[in-house]
């Protein structure tokens, strides 16, 4: 039987014929005519399904490509097992090395001071798990089981019990350890080193370098050690706060000790397509700036280009907990775009313990990482390339950071709220304070239009004035550095101490960022990326909340209407105070109860592929005519695809048209292939879209998230596709880290030890 059709494109006729042939063959050789084992990638011949369900799975998931002989469906097996289990494990679980022997060789540098330990490790990698075992060695079995433990969050106690039971199941004289303690003694040699660095509870200092032996903080005087329950006696040896640091240098060197990964790390220089479109950061001006300005760095394609992301997570399942720990995650852009953001290649570099977030004092905790990055830029480290089988000097450059907007302010040192909340516009941010709403709004997008655009002359439709202003160019890194050089940094959250310090500040910056200690940082086009994920989510949430008039989410209300009257705009929409109530006249974006019902019903009845988004039926309340519990990805699907469909029969045409234009903008912006020639048109379109929204929605609608939209095309032009620079993969990685937490009192320790 021709099996080649099962490896064709799942949309092709050949694949369809192959699926039908397989099902006919399997039913002919099955003892049960109702159900057979499903060979899809998800089920892996472990679950029985009906033929119709298997047909759906084969089209949705595809067949397991390692299933060459249809052993489970009646075909005679050749000598040996039906599939190569080691090959299958490598395909499904993505081992970090090509073989266990290679893994041990990669750990050779860590064992230089103990040759006997390395020899023992090498023997474990070659020793069969039990006499006659062909598929597993002692080390490979242990690594496989430990990967399962880490993936599914097993406790140490349950893992020890599993090892004991498996030891009894296997033949006599098997080599499997009997407890987690024994397993760790073997695996610790393969693991990466980590450092526990004590920190001041007020985030003033780290106890390292010259402060390594200090017993109290020289800034605020707080003890380094925890106090007992009476809060009077110090528990020496128990630090009040700890940061875990995972040095990146050993991990960078370990990557190049795998032949396959070492080859992938030079993909950008050898196998990349050059067709004038951006598919990867290596196609972007930011990447080419490094090549042009530092040709000695660019001459070695193995030099790494990185990005880091920092965000706070609540490590507990309970939302009532306010505990916030901050992982700092690093990604490598040398890899192909389909590997850049995979969890396998995301590196946890720092883990800042809670319960309070570091805020602007995060620079204190970034110091060890920045020291390593400076050393990797200035000097580099000698590494072995297993692909080319040679030694070379590895250097590293940090291209940018990726954060949500509050963390953007913490890392970049710029203000992210108030009159100068836009980090791109800076002091030219167009912002005014609403008297009744008591918040700032950010409009004035007509400044981004061409000088002869008709919107510039319209008064009544906008703020009552013509627009003659223009936008200024964003400040370069060198200009920013000159402005913030006058700032005297002061770390810590001790208010008494900080109040005595004479700290100079500026309108737009609150500190001098530690990233400017990097020699090249001031020359980069974009140093900190705006996160499209959170911007899109917040914008969509505002639109939905305003259209459905959801309390707490709507941007329209009594204060919004009073502000319109105060500003002399659209006075016909002002509130009318009657004897027993206040009447708000309907606006062009107001949905009637019937329209709300149509909108919600359309969403609840939408049928989308599995995994596309959450089940909308569970998120729509037809009783309250509201949406509840949407996640960021639900807003992503809603904004780009579902919102234009749901609004087809509601709202006036001009309002619906403006919202749909915004949806189409986000859809085009998030494309995986960026057509540089189309970016100018995309920028012009989004400016017009924002101006249209200004005509229809009240000023309170335009928070800073709406204004940041106007700068997103610029970052795509300079940095490349959005999907390699947003927070989705980092949020998923942080959720994965939360799964390690088993001890509520030591959540960071649980994450660091796994």
C-alpha cells in the first residue's frame, strides 16, 4: 500500500485518498467494526475512536510520521518493534541533544575538576538500563522520566514512589535509582549552575561583590536576615529576600555543543531567503545596523543576538494572592523563526522573588545579567562548535526588550502615565486632563496626517480647532542619554531614606536605565518594544465594553458626557437632568437592546476550529448581554476576525466602518511576512482610522493604548514581524513556570529547583 500519500499536504487530494485507504485497511483488519486505534499525532495509537473521529483527527492533527509500519492496524511487523521509541521520544519531546552521549560530552566542561565524575556519567550513558535492554540506557531512562516529572509537575515524593515501583517492575539487576535523592545526584552534573543572591527586602542592593559579607543594607539599614515570629530576633542564615540568577554563558556554550542546534544558530546567515520581505529580525534595519556599525561582530555568524522579557506573575492559583515574582526570560534570534519562540530555546535568566514587585528598582536585580552581557560583548568567551568542530570566540548583543506597558516603563526608565505617557512622542505627547473623568486622554492624531489632508481643517467633528501641528522625530538613544545623564539614581522603597535624597528627574524619565551601561545600547534604533498583544487586548476590551455598556469597562458615561459639555463638543450629547433621573442621549455608537442581543447571539453561535480560541458560547451571557472571562488570545481572535462579522447588522455604517478598519489594521500588522512596500499605506490607513474614531467616540475613550497604535508600524519597519516580538510566548512560558509551584511558602524555590 502506498503510504507516501499520508505525508502529503493535508489539504491535498492525495492526503484525502490516503486517509480513506488507511481507514478501509484498518477496518478490514480490525476485530471491532466500531472503533480502532487512532494513529494521529495527538492520540499516538493509544486511544480507540470511531472511523469518523479518526478521519477528523487525521485532518486536524496529521498522522504520526514515525508510524511507518501499521502494526496496530493489522499489518505484519518486521523484525523489531513497530516504531523506534527513542526516535519517537526525540520527535515528540524535543530533547536538547541528539543523543545521551552527546549530552554527556556537552557536560564535559562542568566536570573538568572531577574526571572520575565525568567517567561515571559517561558509563551511565552507555550502560543498559537492565541486562538485554536495547532502547534505554540508565542515563537516558532517568532523563526521560525527569522530563516527564518537570512537564507534568510531579512532586519529589511521587517521583520517588514511581522510581521504586518501576525498579520492582524491571528485571533484577536494573540500574534505575530508587529515590529522587539518588536521581538528583546523577542529574545535577548535567544541570546548569544557578546562583542564589541575597537582596535587600526594600530592593536597595544585592549582597554581591563588595557587599557580599554585609549583614545589613547600607542604604536603608534593613537587616539581611529574616526575623523570627516575634519580629525581635534575627534568624541568621535565612535571607530576607533572594534572587535566583541562572548565568547564560554556560547555556550558550551548551547550545553550540549540540551539532543540530549549532547548525540552526547560523541559519540566518546561510539558509535565509532574500526576497525583499521581512520574515525574521535578521531582515530588519535593527539587525543590519549592528552589522554595519560593528562589522567585526557581524563577521562571525555564530555571535548571538538576544531579546529579554520581564513580567510579574502570581505563582499561586488563587487570585486573592497578591504575591508577585518576576522572571526575566531571554530568547535567541539567531534561530529560524519557527524555533525562536519555542519553549525549548527560552532561557530563564533571573527570578526575582516576591511578594512585592521590584518596580523601578528592577535595575538592581538586572546588574548580574548586565555584567555578563557586557563581558560577552567586550571580550566574548571561548566556545566549541560541534557542527564545525572548532573553537571560536562567542560574543553577544542584546537587541531589545519585550514587555507589557507598565514593565516597559520600569525597564526603559520612561514615564508611562500622565501628560508624557507616550515613550515615543515624549514631551510632544498630545494629552489633556478630563475635569470630570479625572484622567488624561490622548487624541490629536491629525498631526500624523499629510499637511493637505481635509481632516486637518475640520473643527466641529474634532476638538473645535483646525490642526496645523506636525509630529517630531522620536529621540535617538544618544539624545535620550544626554537628557537622563543628569538623573541621580536612588534605589529602594524605603520612603524615609528616599525623601532625604536630592534626586533630579525630568518630565519623561524617572531614572537612568542600567541598559545604557551597554556600549552599543544608545545606538540601537529600538531599545524597548511596545507589546502588540496587550495593546490589542486593551483596545478590543474598550471597544466591546463601550458598545455593550459593560459597567467598569465602558468609556462612556455621565462623567464622559459632562466632559464633552465642558469642552464645548457635541453638546447635544450632554446629560439631561430630570426630576428623578439623569438621561444620556444615545450616540452613534450606542447599541439598542435588540442590537446587543443580535451582537451577542452572533458571537455565541459562531463555530470556529478547535484551538482557535475559547468557546464563545461560554463567554457570552445572553441574560446580561455581556462578555465575561475573555483571555488575551480571545480578544486577539475577536479583534482581528470575529468583530467585523459580529458588527455586520448593528451600528451605523460609518461607525462600523471605522471599527472594521481597525480590525483589518491589526490583522495586517500581525502578518508573519511583512511587505515593506506596504507599510507606508498601512501607517496612513491607521492614522485615518484613529481620526475617524475621534470623530465618533468621546475623548475619554482614547487612553494611552489607543495612542500607541500609531507607533506600531514604525516598530515593524525597524524590527520585523510582530509575532517574534510580542508577549504571547513569554506568557505561555510563565504559565509553564507556575506549574512547578508545589510549596505555597516557597514558590520561587519550586520554580528554580525544577
